């Protein structure tokens, strides 16, 4: 969940919900980024942030994610995406 608008040179603060559907505790890494190129891939030139979290089976956790948007960032409408990788788990990645 992210605000619908933010200005370049400020921070975009989103809430990211992680749902652990696995059967064992797992470490997950979530990356949230502004997909300026709209290719669904995390590109080095796109504003982004990452965080790691350990979850227990069936946990539903909400974490804040803050993306610093440089003042040089292009203006316009962009998609904010999130991708979560569950390390050492059979649970499929999301995103």
C-alpha cells in the first residue's frame, strides 16, 4: 500500500504485507522499487529499498518500506512493485 502521489526529492513510504504460507520458519527478503522502465525487473537505476524478515508459518506481517526518490527522478506516473524471495523454502517467490 503506497500513497497515490509523491514529489521527486522526497521519500515514498509504503506498507508491505508478507504472508508466509509455508510450513516452517523462513527468512524472506523483500525489495520494493519504482518500476520507471516498466519491465517488471529490478534495475540498478530505479529507486528501491530492501529488507529481510524472519517469519513463522502462517504469519501475516506488515512492514514499512521507505524509498528515497532523488530530485533528478523523472516525473510522471510510475508503478511501485514489491518482490519477496523466501530463502531456503519451497514457497514460491511473490511479485
